[in-house]
C-alpha cells in the first residue's frame, strides 16, 4: 500500500508518495523544475545541479538538488525564488558554454532564462550527466561504461576498453545522451558557437509562467513525462 506525506511546493499543498523525490512529485504535479541528469526509473546522482530548490526548515532555507531530496512530512519547498533563479541561470549558462552543440541543453537553458552566455564556449562532447552510465548498469546490467578520473580529468569511458565483451549493443547510452540532440541549424564549428535565439516564444512562456514546461527536447526525446497527465495544483 502506498503511504503519503504532506508537503508544500510553492504554496500548494500536495500529498506525496513516501519514498519519492521532490523532483518526481513536482513533475507529477506539473511544476517544472529544470533538470538534466534525472531519468525516470534510474537512480539520481545530483550531477547537473539544475534541479536545485530551497528546502525551508524553521524559517531557514537550504539549497539542495530536488532529485536527491526525498519527501518528508511537513516539508516546505520553493522552486523559483530569486536566489534559485539566479543560481540556476548560472548553472544553465555554464552547461551551454560546455556543450553549445546540444539542443537539449539549449532548451533547458532557455527554460532557465538564458539569453546570452557570458562564459567562453568549450564545445566539449560530454557534460558528465551520467545518464549513459546509469542506463548501462541499471537497465542493462552491462556495466560497459563508467566515470574515470577526477576533477578536470573526469570523463566517461568503457572500463578497460572491454566494449566487445560487456556492451549489449542496446544503444540506450546514445538515446539518453543530451549531446546527441543537435541544434536546429546543425552542429556548430569550434569558435563559431552561438545561441540562435529562435526559442523566443518559449522564453516568453518562462517569463510569464515560471513553472511552465517549455517542451524541451530532453523531455520529448527521453520521455521525462513532465507534460503527461499533469495534475494542476494552482
Ligand atoms: S550500447 Fe553498450 S555501452 Fe551503451 S548502454 Fe547499451 S550495453 Fe551499455
Ligand atoms: S556521454 Fe552523454 S549521457 Fe554520458 S555522461 Fe556524457 S553527456 Fe551524459
Ligand atoms: S536533475 Fe537533479 S542534479 Fe541533475
């Protein structure tokens, strides 16, 4: 039998299934918290930090990632305070600078109100979200991928290059990777990266309705479910 706890997100009282994360409950109730590394059904590792929220206890707000925060009785969550918006905007900007060739990440950045990127573009091929690694080990139990190294050296690799032996050829790692969704105008050359600004209609939605979904490519492509069966609470 499902047990529930009472929580409050952005002023809305919600009955949340015990054991679920704040992010899962928010998505279920149509409150869009931008997120990247979360994949329904996979473990959460809090890698991208886009899903940060304020968890208010005794009047004090603690900032934490909502995908790794389990619901508790009486919890008070704020997803769109000025502080959260500022921090999330910066995280999204850094992600675009790291991976300007991902339309999925550009969409999320639009959701976070990013119009310009103040950081130099790096055009890397991985944002270390770990979606591929977790899909490989948790869905296919193949363990053909893993994080190697620390800090700037950290990257995803096939352990000991044993792809042939471990890989089951499911292609889930590719399907879940945000880097496989190219920008509308196609891949950008190094040194010529930009935000095209074609998503301005989406930008208007995010400004007018802070919790609205902008149907980002990550959701469409990877079934985040954030716009399926929404239960509106406002
Ligand atoms: S294609 Fe291979 S490496 Fe990729 S998720 Fe499937 S088993 Fe893992
Ligand atoms: S390869 Fe893709 S899915 Fe895997 S960690 Fe990097 S960006 Fe994420
Ligand atoms: S979705 Fe929560 S940290 Fe990435």
